C-alpha cells in the first residue's frame, strides 16, 4: 500500500513551484528556438536548422516529463519508484526532482543499458578487419 510522499523531506508545494517555473523557462526557450527557425538560413548550412529543431524537441520532452510529475504529485504517487514502488530517497529527489526510479533501480537500469550497448560492439580488437 502506497503512502503519500514525505512532505517534510520535500514540500509538495515547493516541488510544484519548481516544476511550474521550469516548465515556463522551457516554454520560453522553446519560443526563442521557434523564432530562430523563422529566420532564413543559408541553404548550404542546415546545421542551425537541425540544432533548433532538436532543441525544441528536447524542451518539449522536458515539459512533458515535468507535467507528468505534477500529475504524480496530485495522485499522491510522486516520490515512489516506478519499478519497485519503494520510496525514492529525499536526497535523490532533491538532486533530481524528476527522478522516477530509486537509486537501486536506476543503477540496475544503467547497467542493463550498458550491457545492451556493449553487445553492439565487437568482442575483440580487429574483429572488423
């Protein structure tokens, strides 16, 4: 059975205020990049166009993630690991307000990603030769 997040460790209102402020900052930065896209770029240099498009997408993902955290706060599920459902330590949440995994599950996820990535590379030097 889940309990509501420990309000003494990180106040819900403070977390909400931080998230809302960051959403506003991301949206403002998105607007700047959208405005930059409207400026004509030289046809031989699409790098600026690609940079602005990628940044707009990255900021959109951050906004979406922050909005999901706001929903979790309202539902009373903020501060619980999405994998094991145990409480995420207040120190981790203070360091990374959008943390969705406890440190144990985050480390396990990182290790699995590293192993998956390592499997894409040759096992021996010279294997490509």
